[in-house]
């Protein structure tokens, strides 16, 4: 599977952290992401290529909130840097936190009710992960 369509945004969904976290990146940030993927592979992470998903990356309209009901209906809100920084610090992976803080990647939410991520096969190289959507699974440890 290769990222043959411009509409398919490369992404990694990191499992086994503090909840599942999905990040995306732009072509300009590929070098930083490649380094991260190679490091995680050397640490024993497994990456599985997945069927393309859409992340709601289309534009949105800014409207001041008047109630919590509006926020829930919108499904997303714009937050200040302090609040976003707090959310990033709860990811529990310093390298993933770093690419987010350096704006080399962005947190995204997959579409609601999209079901389970469908993987196709295990990735054999970091370059393959970089160009596709994937799921990263941390190595199993005892304890």
C-alpha cells in the first residue's frame, strides 16, 4: 500500500500510551518524522500500515462559544497554547511530545464512528511508514 492519493494524509496512531493518539505531518516535516520513526523502530515498536482514514482536515469556522452544548455539538474547539501544552504533556512519550511541541506534527482526531482501524500488513521500513497511514505498537514488556 502506498500513499498514492494527495487526499490521503500520512499519519501514525500511537497505541498503548495514555489513550490512542494520532498525529499527522506535512512534507516539510518528513525528515523529523523519519528520524522519530527510525528511533521507535530501533526501540522495538511495530508499525502496521492501515487503510486510509479521513481526519477532518478541511477548514472550519470560528464562532465564540456561549455554552458547553455548543462545544459538544461542534465536536472540536480552538484552545490556547497553555491548554494544548497540557494535553501534549500527557502523551507519555517524550519523542512524540517533542515533534508536537516543535510543530513538526499535529494531533488529529479521526472521524467519529469510523470503527476499528483496518491494518493491511506490517511495515518493513521507516520510509514506508512515513508515506502512509499506520498504527504503532510499543514493544511488549514484562512486569
